C-alpha cells in the first residue's frame, strides 16, 4: 500500500511481546500514525505506555478524547474505553457495553477507522484468544483497506490471527521479524 | 465507494433533526462516531431493513422514541466503579462537609442508579447521610424508573462488594441490601435520601446550588462546544469551595471555568476556589 494514512494494531494474549519486538525497528519519520488496541487489565495503562515508549523514538501517547491523530505518534487505547475516530481525525472514547467481552474492543476501532481512512488504512491483528478484530477486518476489507495478520504459527495464542485468516483471508500474513520493515514500507 | 454501513452520515443528521423538532431532544452536540455506532446498533438489534421505516417509527411512535433514547445513550455503570475515586471522595472530599448544616449532591447522568446508592453509602458511613440529599438526574426516563427501585442483580454483588472494599469500605457490604430472588434490594434508608429526576444537560438549566457535583463518563460523548456549555452549567450550580468530579478520561482544562478551579492531587476532582467574574 502506498500513502497509508493510519495503521491500527490489535491484539490480546501474547501480543505485547510482538509489539516490543516491532517497536525498536520502526522508522523515526513514519508518515502516518499508529493506533494500538490491546486487551488488558484495568488500571495498567501507565505501565503499558511507559513500556512501549521505552522501545521507540516515536511519540507514544495514552489516547485522550478529542486528541487529533497525527503522524509520527503512537496512540494507545486506554483500558475500559472503546476508541473511535471522528471525521476530523480526532479521538472519541466510549464507555459503552463490552464487545466480544472486551473494552477496548478491536472490532470497534477497526470499524471506526475503516469509515474514516477507507482504502488508506492498514490493520494488523496479532496473537490473541478470542475473535475480536475479525469483524473489523471485514469492514476494513470492504472499504479497500489493507488487512494483515500475524502468522499463527508464531503466535503464543494463535486463535485470533487464525480466525482472521480463515474467515476473511487477510491480504498478508506476517512473521514478527518482518513486521517492522513491512510497516516502514507502507509510506 | 460502496455503502458499508446500514445508515449513512446524512441520514444520521436527518434523524437528529427529526428528534429535535418532534421531541425537543437535542443530540446534535453529541460526538458523531459513538452516536452513529449506537444508532446503527439499535437499527440492527430491532431488525430494521429500511432507514425510511426506522425514521418513521422514531418520529411517530413516542414509546419507541423512549427506547431510542435509552439505547443511543450509554448506560453502563457499576457500584463503586473506579474504587480509587471513591476512596478519594471518602477520605478527602466528603469529610470537608462535616460542619455544613446541609449537603446537596448532584449526580448528573446517574443512569440506573448504582453510583447514587454508592454515594449514599459513603455519606452514611461518614455519618453525613441524615443531612444530605442526592439529586440523581438523567436524560432518560426509562433508566430512572429502574434506578428508583433501588434493586440491582444479585449476581453483581460479588463484584460490587470487591469494589466497595477496594474503595475503603468499612462494614459488611451485604448489610446494605436484602436478597429478593435474583435481586438485591438496597435499604430504604439510602433510597430516602436520593431524588431521581429527569434533567437534560443539553437544554435544562441549573436547578439548585450544590456542594458536590459528579458527572462521570458523560462529557466524553459531547463535542467541545457542548462540553463548554455543560461545564458552565455545573459552574453555575456549584457553591464556592464545592467539588466537581469528572470521569477518568475527562477534563475541564480546556474550558474557561478552569481558572476558578484547583484540581486535587488524586483523581479527576476539582475544587472551586474562586467565584471569578
């Protein structure tokens, strides 16, 4: 994909180790923003954004409502809120019902991003134990965006990427070690 | 570009205009991404197949309109949700009211009432309940009917009890309710100090002066202009040295009233330190 306007990465159990592997090799001058939606326990936001920001020169931010999404920033969806995107590329947070037993839900952010960034959106689904994100990838696909999944054989919990591959047949299946350079090439 | 969603953006605007003209409920200041998702969700749950029909029913069936309001607003709540917030209320905020002859609390956006009963429990444990009144308001009459019953699913009590203990609770949580089949009915002593009433933050005015206003996880659904207005409404309704509590991801920092307030060290709680101009 050329001219990527946003990358959303979703993951659950086993996805943190992959993020920690990708982050050090991301280009400093990435021309699009990255939004991270991972399932985790409530109240651990601070730890996660600290941990991730120690691994990259990009700016890691805990997502705030009304914040405008900009290139070279990485936004982390806060625990216990869904993250949606408005037409002016600002962030909306939503404390409505859990989706797929999850809040934040990957489906919610994938779907919202698909409507906004359309065919200039890339979404990557990592290791995890439920199918959150799969419906979202369908919508990304329908809008002409790029759908990506971690190679399930490399995932500590393969269910989530497996479901993505079997239900929608993603555009590319990536090994953890090739993810950073692939992301860097989306510019 | 194919149409991917059941309802298009311009159709959302048509609905909002209908609802404003027909019922006087103004949702046009709500953040669109979340609102649109809620509307599409309702359309799906109620198995509509055409926007025209959906629009017609909303505009012409006032009982369905109640359901519309209930479903597009978010009513997810818990007792003692964010225990650390309640801990701060218990240890730093409410004790300040000890010498006051009368304590008025406004809980704006109370939904099904779990927070209102939580605050009543705190006040009781601090020996303040007898001189307190909690005004618990919501835009949505259906949730207020539930709230006024003071009954919550018994299955939730384990979680609520854990929250209560984490918030610094000092007695046996189960002493506050009696089990009634699958429901926990909270003591009338608590309920007697709560007034449930409809209030629309968008269009209704200030109705009293309070020492404490809580409005958590409501402003996140509003656009900046509406957030400004609502914070102004709270400011008009808050006594000097009163407290305003917002949700974990909410702030007043951007608003003109911020200069009259000082934020507490812990949590999203501000104290009104000057009356300003």
